[in-house]
């Protein structure tokens, strides 16, 4: 069998119509307060879904529940058919995760960082080198491979961390505030990279930047105070000028009033 390419079917044998990301009545409490409250959604392959909301809406907590970094107090999260609690290793193997404001490993070169990430995934020898080379090629990281993470700009560092998320060719990508802190040129580049690797995968991207949701997403899930206030295709939210602002303001105001 030939080597799998980015954009190939990599859903681990799931039926084509089966969602690659699913939650059912997710609840997470911190000190008795519900940060996530009864969140349910399902995301199929081939879509970029935006998890949209103001800071503190519950977006990052939802992403951490899906990534297995937090355990739900109630409900279920499933990645590519694997329950994140009942089968955590299988669920984590099926996803790539870009955390919010990624940092760490400042003294490692990008090549050393990706080598470490590949070895954590169990890759060795030629397979490790192929995975690093493939991710670096897709994200155009060649000129940064021998530079340390601590010396990189925010855009280059985001690119390196996205490379660690895709080097094992996962069917699911979780991107937590991926464009936060990037300048307009870096954002445009990052959008192109995401589009390159999103085909035939399920991508869930949290953001509070409306312009990023407009440019990147096929579908939006709007969260307010830990709950889903709206869930629909992007076009449902756009005004005559193709902007989200008025719909987002209305939804968050109405949902906030009854929360």
C-alpha cells in the first residue's frame, strides 16, 4: 500500500457519513460553576467548523475536553469513534491539537521539536523522518527547521506547532485560537495552510475573531456562558455584506439575557 497523503481518507474505517468529532451533553465545572453546560454537536469530515464566542464563553474548555486534557463531569466526547475517557489513547492518536498560545521548548530547534513530537507518537527511523519532512513541506517550514523555537516570530512558531499537530496525519484537528496574535499577513498564510490540510478531515477551530470565522469556516457553533446559542452553516449568519457582526451581537445578547 502506498504512503498516505494529506487529504486522504484517514478516518480509521469509520463509515463515510459518521462524524469524526462528537459530543453529547458535555458538562465541566470549576469550583461549582459550569464552564461547559450540556454541549452537544457532531462534525463530519471535510468541514472546518468554528467554535465562536467571547473570551470566557467555554470554547477552550470544550477543546480541552475533546483533546483529553480535561475529563468531563458529565456527558461524552468522541474522536473518530473513540470515547475520550473509555479509549483515551485511541482518541488522542486520531487527533492533532494546537493549543491556545502554544509555547515551551524554546531551546529546541524546530527539527528537534518535531523529532520529539514524532517519537512521542511512536515514530522512529525512516517513518519519523518522512512524517517530519511531509509536515515541514506542507507548512513551508524548511528555512526554520534549524532555528530554535525561542527565536521565532509568532507566525513561525504557530506554524511549527501546527506541524506537530499534523505530522501523524490525523483525521481530526483541534485548533484553539490559532490566529490569535498573528498580523494580517501571517493570518492570511495560516488560513491557506489550514485549507491545505483540512480537506477530508474534521477541523474544529475556536476563535473570538469574527473575521477569522468569516474567512475560514463552513459552519459556526456560537457559545455563550458555556452553552450553545446557535449552530448552523456560515451563510446563515452573514449579512448582505458577508459579515458576521450583527448576527453575532444579536445571538450573544439574546442568549446572555436568558442564561
